[in-house]
């Protein structure tokens, strides 16, 4: 005799809406906040460390762009039930399919190098050897995706995303001038010295780190993996909007922390360096918080980028590539995910 599964009794319309949203919630937040990876931490803190609060307005401009781009792929994932790579391959042919795949894998591989470099840099500042931190991180990231449960992976990653709420705590602890921050958020201003080459390159870096190609592949595959339907579209849109808003606000908090270094005439080199320099001024919590959040950002970026690569490759190759499957049920995709995550393994 089979025991029936326990369920939740929903007695009202608003309860049904909340439960439905919670079931859909995840891909939009994850794809957005994972884009606040180690490179983003460095870029946003550099913006604050070199130019104060003058570039906060750029984040407000990028918010609707982030949302509409990712909302598009969410719709595509729901309508087709397939990932971005699969649709390119089917609609535009093998040449463009393989070109987009190779381009994605090459860029993602280089990005992953920066993620592991950030883990090494941040944990080295905390006294942990790279020979320990990098392999342990790689193994942990691999274990996250081989459990045979998409929901288990999603819950872990959402928890990591919510840890970025600590950036708001750090921003409050450095006591920025809130009126000035609000002004620079809505009124575009140029820093002292006007438009320079370094400013232009930093603006390009902010745009590039806020909107990345892998996000298109990741969210569409993630929506298809979660098996969302047309009835879920409005909740997927809300999920994406929440993710975009949260990500931009976290990026602003990173700029505020970087601005604290700017106010104290600390020359910015990298987030780990400025965290150590801020320690004697802002306290141990701020120093360790920046370093640990840098690691968290790298972990988020690595798991999302690795899965974007694995999903795209599995779609084009026709391999089984679902997180719902055990390791032995989708060996090709899981092996690729492991290899992408563990860059130091010669066998990959």
C-alpha cells in the first residue's frame, strides 16, 4: 500500500498566489545575483573606490535593460521548453549553433579562471592557503549539482544569493552620506577630471559585468529545467524583476563600501586589498565581510556559469542534461559540469 504524499491545503486566492509564486521563484533571482560575481565585486568597488558615488546613476539605467533582456529568455524557455543553445541550433542551423556554443564556452572558461582566482585571493587574505581553498571549493561546487535534485540545488543557491543581503549591512556600517547617494542615483554626474580613458573603460566594465551572455543561456535552460508553464509567466516575470532590482541594489551597496575607501584616500587595487585597508578604519566585521562576500560571489558565479555551459553543451549534443537526474543517468553533462568547475584537473 502506498502512503499518499503530504500536501498543503490552500483555502484562499491569495494563498494560492503566494504558493504559486514560491514554486516559480528562483531562476530570475539566481541568474541576476550570480551575475554579481567576483568580477562584479571588483568592478563595482573600483567604481566607488576611484570615483566615489558619481556612477550610481548608471546602475539605475541598467536596471530596466537587465529586466527586459532576461524576461525575454524566460518567455522563450516557457514557450519552447528548451534552452537558448538548443533554440539557436534548431532555428539558425548547425554553424551558428556551434559558433554560439564555442563562444560561450570560451568566455565562460576565462570567467571561471577569475572566479577561482578571487576565491584564492580572498581566502589567502584570511590565512587559508590556495592549495586548500581552490580544490575544496571545486569539489563543493561539483557536489551541489550531482545530487539528482534540481530543487535541492536551487534552494542552496537561493540561500547563497540571500547572503548578499550582508552588503547592505556593510553599506550602513560605513555611514555614507545618504542624500548624496540618492542625488547621484537619479542625477547623472561626472567625477572630477571629466571623461577620461579610465572612466570610459570602467563604464564599459560596469555594463559588461551587469549584462553577460551566459545569463541568456542560463535562465532559459533553468526555466525549461524547472518545467514552467504559460500560467507561470507572470510569476516568472516577477521573479526576474525582483532579481534585477535586488542585484542592482547590491551593486549599489558595493559602490558605497568602495566609496568609503575613496573618502579615506585609499588607492584601490582589488577588493581584498581594500578590505584589509578598511579593517583598521571600519572594523574587523567590514574587513572579513568583504572578503567572505567576495568568496560567496565567486561561488555563485561559478555554479551558474558552469551550469550554463553544461546545459548548452548537453542541448547541442543531445545529451541527457537535467539536474533531476542522478550522476549515472546523465554522465556526459555531469562530467562536463565537473570539468568546467574544477579547472585545475588535468584530466578535463
